[in-house]
C-alpha cells in the first residue's frame, strides 16, 4: 500500500502535467479569435507568471524524488 507521501507525489505529478496540457491547449489556438489582447509588457508578465507556476508544479514532485535537495532560501 502506498504511503501518504507517495499518494501526494502522484497528485503533484498529475497537477503538473494537467497544467502543462492546459498551457499547450491554450497556446494552440490562434490569437485572431480572442476578443481582447494584452499590451506587450503585460503579455510578457503573464507568460512569466504562467511558467513560474509550471516550474513550481514540477519542482514539487521532483523534490519528492530527491528529498536531500536543498529547500532554497
């Protein structure tokens, strides 16, 4: 039977890949059909935040694989 940390790790992987699929699906659509657009600077900030969340979601299961990694300070 899997322990609690193994179950959480499975959910961590699932949430990371679900978010990755969401990003890929959203970027597959043409921007011509979108009724609004962000200014150039806001678009860059939005992409940075989007991929920062993705990095965090992948960091959690990777950290579960290597618990001896530093926590970051």
